[in-house]
């Protein structure tokens, strides 16, 4: 799909696409992954508006999923620092989480698929 934002929004409306499908069809997964990575690695509150706008969802519906994702990621990173002396290999869990961050997001958002 190569339409602009307005055309994309109309396409989503006409086809009644769930947010996950809309993001995939419009090739916005990379942008969503970037925003989610920033949200879990810093303050999720600072990114909720941009994420809500991108996925066309209410911020209130995203608060709990983003908060939980940040807690999960921070727990992985804290565990990384406390074991194996902080070696490069010890960050593998955190890297895997980030690699699959879009899937983590959609699995936590109610009614997203």
C-alpha cells in the first residue's frame, strides 16, 4: 500500500481493519517498534500520545499495556545487570524482547487483532 495518511485512514475505515492489520498493511510496524522500544527503555508516558496516534487508539486503552511492557523489559535489564557481571551475552533476553516488541504490544492490547 502506497497511499498517504488520509487515504490509509479511509482504507482502514472502509475495510474495518483491526489496528494490528492496519499497521501491517500500511508498513508502519517499524515506526511502531521504534516508539515502543523508546517507551519501554525510558518513560512510557512520554510516548503514549505518539503510539496512540499511530495505532488510532485511545491513550487510556494503551496505558496498562505500555506500563506492563516497560516493567517486563526493565525487569529483564535489571536481571541482566545483576548476573554474569553484565557481560554481553547476559543482555540476550532484553534483545529478544525488543526484537519481538510489536508482538508483545499486540498481545497486551485488548481488541487489537
